[in-house]
C-alpha cells in the first residue's frame, strides 16, 4: 500500500487493510504486535488470508441489481448481516472502553457482539451501557467449577442466551513478540518504553485516565490487594483450566440451558463429537493464527467439517476475514456467517466506536457490491457452485 489516510475523518478510510495501517500508526509497537501478531512463524496467520485468495468467485452476468437480502440467523440469533463481532481480550489497551465501543458498533448494525472472559468491561457494564444488544459471552473455562458456575449465573442474570466456549487456547500460543516486548510480566522493555513517547495521544487516551484497565469479569474473584491488570493476568494464568476436555465440556453443557457454541474447531471428528454432546453451533477457527502455528487455515478446514456435520449443526467461521468477498466465500461454503476479530479491532484502535462502525460499513458495502457483481440476490442463494478453487 503506497499511502494511507492518517487524518481524523474515518469515512476516508477505504478498506480494512487501510484501517490496519492507521491502527499501526496510532498504537505503540507493543500494543500493535499484541493486536496483529500470530504465533511463531505466523504461517497460519498468513494462510488465513492467502487461502481466501485461492478461492475464485463465479459470477452470472446480466442479473438485474437489487439490494441483496443479507439478514441471516447466526446459531439462533437474528442478525442483519452475516457477520458479528467475536470475542477478544484486553481491548482496553487499544482504546478506552473499547469493549463498549465495539458493542455499540455491533448494536448499530443489528448484529450480535460476543464479550470475552478477559474483557476489560464486565458483562454487566456492557449490558447496562448498550440497550437492546444481542450480547453473547465467551467462556475461558476456569479450574474452579464454582467460579465457572458463577460466571454462567451472572451471564444468565443479565439475559445472555448464547455461551461460546473457546477450546483452542488451553495453552497460550508461542507469541514471541509478546515475550520480546516485556522484560518481566507487564514490564515493558526500555525500547518499548521509549517507543511509548512517540505515541503521546495513545498515552493520553489509554494510560493517563486510570492506567491499564483490569479485567471486569474477573474483578469479583481477585483479592483486594490484586485488583489491577497485573493481578488479573496472574489470576487467569493460574485459573485457566488447561485440563479442559470433552467430559468437562459435557458438564458445562448440562449447566447451561441457552445456546452453546464451541469455538476453535478445525477437525471434522471434533465437530462430530461436539454435535453428539448437544452443542448448538461451532465456530471453525484457529484463533486468528495466534495459537497453533502451522494449523490449517479456517477456510481450508471448513469443507471437511461441512461434510462431517451434514447440516445437522450450525456453523460459523473466523480467522482472516478482511473483505466482503471473504464473507461471501465462507457463506458459499455453508457457514451461516462469520465472526470478526482483528478487522473491527483495527477500527476500534483507530477511532473507538466510529472506527469499528467504519469497518462494519466497509465490509457491508463490499459484501453488497460483491453479490451485485456476482448476480446474486440474497446470501441464502450462495453455494459452492459460486466458487472455483484455483
Ligand atoms: C487481540 C486479540 C485478542 C483475542 N482474544 C480472544 C479471547 O479473549 N477469546 C477468544 O475466544 N478469542 C480471542 N481472540 C481470537 C478471536 O476471537 C478470533 O478467533 C480471531 O481474532 C479471528 O481471526 P482474525 O483476527 O484474523 O479475524 C483474540 C484475537 C485477537 C486478535
């Protein structure tokens, strides 16, 4: 990309890639690498995007252009678009109150928003801040069954109907950039401290009001002298259930009466197992290439999973969605819609709610244009006949 827009008028940002360049410009190095980086050699991170480009679209010509119908059902939720904002932790490092900014952007488009266990705003704060939001909660299962139970009870108490269990992060991926940026846990290296000085606006916005934000959902469980970002990190490292397995997940199924989704599925056998346990839906995902480097890209893994489940369970996909045409390709391969990860995070890091909304606008416009150019009147029409693998 030769140039990108750096000014305050986000309507002049034309693509997710351009929003990423703006986020890169506005964030200090350590926060940018946290957002954009992948595990180890970043093979899977890159494959997530390049494997979309290996799929070509077939198009019919001379089909009258109408506004295509985009409304869909995402694992039981009605969504105005075949996309939603997926879960991500520690968004407050990108922009103040970023979880709420993302939730408001999702609400404005009438699409669901999924809050992470390790978000900065608590689920109750998001619920209070955004009226009429289709709010989902993503669980990183904790070792303590009573704490898990409490998180689920809190979610139920505020009318969250959809729980997403993330299964691909029982061990944190080897993100070397993260280890390089910190001299000790949460202690930036001198090089990174100097780099902060190049980002006075970020310091003013994110750091000066209250320092690094804590993890709202976990605050009630932290000892009084550890109510800090550092305390929350320590807690999650100690509490994350690295022994989560199918038996434990089956117990969570029994505890949760609402919709239950497994996020992080790449193998057809796992999809079948989740189906047997009564999951309502799956997210085909490799965590945006942040976990197992060398894993299949999500779009590459999808066809075998579609074959295995034979339409008996709802599917979504994430990892690598950067263009409206990526959403078309995933939908043509039979998912109901996609979860957005970095795309909307690039937006929120560039301009809070306005930035996230701009990304959703860009993706919606691209999606409509792509369907118009293909001669497709509704996303429901899409099938693998619209794809050609080169
Ligand atoms: C900064 C960042 C934080 C994330 N935190 C979480 C999280 O807390 N829980 C989770 O299930 N997935 C998390 N993810 C993974 C996303 O939900 C999603 O799977 C991934 O971002 C999709 O890939 P993409 O960013 O290439 O679209 C995170 C991703 C990023 C980039």
